[in-house]
C-alpha cells in the first residue's frame, strides 16, 4: 500500500498533540499489558481449555475402545440351547472339545448351570429356580495372543451339534468401533469450532488494537514503515498473547485430567468407581493425549498470529486506512 507523504503530513497536522501517544525506544507497537489484551488472553485460555478437554476425552474413549476391542477379539462364545430329549451336558462337552481342537485356541471353558444362573442374576434376581427355563449353556473360547484363528471349520463342526452356535462378537465390535469413531469425530469437530471462535475473537481484537493505535500507525507510515512491518509487529504481539493463553488453557486441561485421575483412584473401591474405570479407564490421557493438548495450544497460538496478520493487512488495505 502506497502513502503520499503530503497527505500523511496534512493528516498528522490535524491530530491534536495531546492525542498522539509518545514513542518510546524499545516500546512495543501493540501494548500487551492492556485490559483488552488481558481479556483476549483469558478468552484464548478458556477456548484452549475446552478444546483440550474435548480432545483429551476423545483420546481416552479411543484408547479405552481399543483396549475393549483387543480384549473382546481374543474371545468367542459357543452357545448350546437346551432341547427336549437331548443330553445337554454331553453336547457342552462335545462343543468344548471341538473348540480345543481348533488351531489358535488356547482354552475352552464350559460354564456350569450355576455360573449361567449367576449371569442372569442382575436381570432376574437371585434365588430364582432356572431348571424349568430354557437357559442356554455357554462355552468361553479364548484365542492365543495375536492369533486370528480360522473359525469356519469350528462353525461347520458346531452345525452338527444340536442347538449349538458360535458368536465371535463381530457385531458388538463393529458397534463399539462406530461409537468410538463418533466420539472422536465429535471431539475433532468441537476443536475446529474452537479454532474458528478463536479466529473471530482475534479478528475483533486486532481491529480494536488498530483503532486504538491509529495515530502511531500513521506516524510509522510517515517515517517510511511499510504495511509488512506493521503487520509483522501485530503478528508477533498477538502470537505472544496466543502462547500465553494457550499455555494457561493447556495447563488447566492437564491439571483437570490429573484431578479426575485422582478422584477415579479414590472411587476405585466402590461399585460406581469400578463401572467408571471399566468405561473410561483411570482418566490417564497418556503421552499421546499430552501431545494432542500441547499441539492444540500451539495451533491456537498460530491461529492467533495468522488471523491478526491477515486482519492488519486487510485493514491497512482499506481506502481510509
């Protein structure tokens, strides 16, 4: 953007001397200790905190889901439904023997009638006589670590046993994977929205800073400073504000996860604590979660500097700038 020195001189001559801020050696062009700057740091810290919480929660869900899938994928279940006129115990033993003969299977443990009844106690209550109910018998099949056995021969063998069927938990694993992917997708979407909100807040703050330092910008233009120099000064100052707010928000998110981990550890002995730990683990984000939080703080700082520089260049390119 080109500036006519005569025009700049006439404009500066109309500015009252008291309204021109004094230029001090090594003083920043954009003050970082003003009330508006502190408010912007607070906004960036809050947005970074929320984005880091969402990203950390998504990481916990993804990690727990991977552990669940790995645990469930190492097992399969054989179900033998009772039928009139058959020896159910003999069929259970035959199904267990067929499972043990399958390559990659390390164990096949039949559930007794009492163990099957215990599985139904949360829904039907304790002390219920299940002898007259057609309660199926189960055989838990465990695979070797890292093995993916071919279950087709076992399915063919079980088809010869009356009432026997094999469940490899594939449907449950697919639903669990879809749920985890949905949670991670929602977390990513929230992080993107936070970045957009940060950009809008920085754009408004940059316009306010330009309006508050209009006379200084005019003086810099008069002495020969170009638009790139002024935009770079704003970028550097807003980058520092972004780094400060991102550091505060990221540290707050890490502290929140540490606090949740401590609370989960204190609740571990209770039934509610056991259920929470089964669903979400110990609220430990791990090194990958910490890397995500640090990355979010750095990205927020980068967005702050980038949006500030673009806003300054756009304002300076306006005809009345």
